[in-house]
């Protein structure tokens, strides 16, 4: 199944702050989600971050041999009857829960 993709404004800002090779890797990760080739793990509500229970996380790295240093946060909107849409919510480093904090901000949940 191929999803429609909507890129939130905050995601665009997050992406622009990353090095070019990370931007490319993030775009490839998002395309793999769109095409149904990869799927992330469902998030939950955390006191230290906020409620992201409608979102998924996907780890990636521009170096395929390295431990993934980045996270892509997205959510799927719609149902199987209507068209499913992937909302690209945030992208950032795994370190310091950066991507999650950005996701909360980009969804105006802070």
C-alpha cells in the first residue's frame, strides 16, 4: 500500500537544520514509509516529553553501517476506507530525545 505524504511545516524546519546527507537519508526513510517498505514503532505518552501516542518513530542514519543516530516521527491519518496519509511530523537526533521534543512542538502539544 502506498500512502499520501503531508509534510508539516515544523518537519521542513527540522530538516533544514540537518546536514545535507542526513536530509537525504530522512527523505529516503520517509519514502520507504510512504511505499509501505518500512514501518516505525508506535510511540506513547511520556511525562518527560508529552503525548505522542498517535505517532510512530523510525530510526535511520546516512551511514548504513552505523548505529542509527536520527529519528523520524510520523503519524498515519485516515482509515482503510478513506485514503491513508502519512504526516511527517519531525526529524532530529536520537540524543536527548530531540526528535520527540520537536514533534511535540510541531504538533502544538507543548
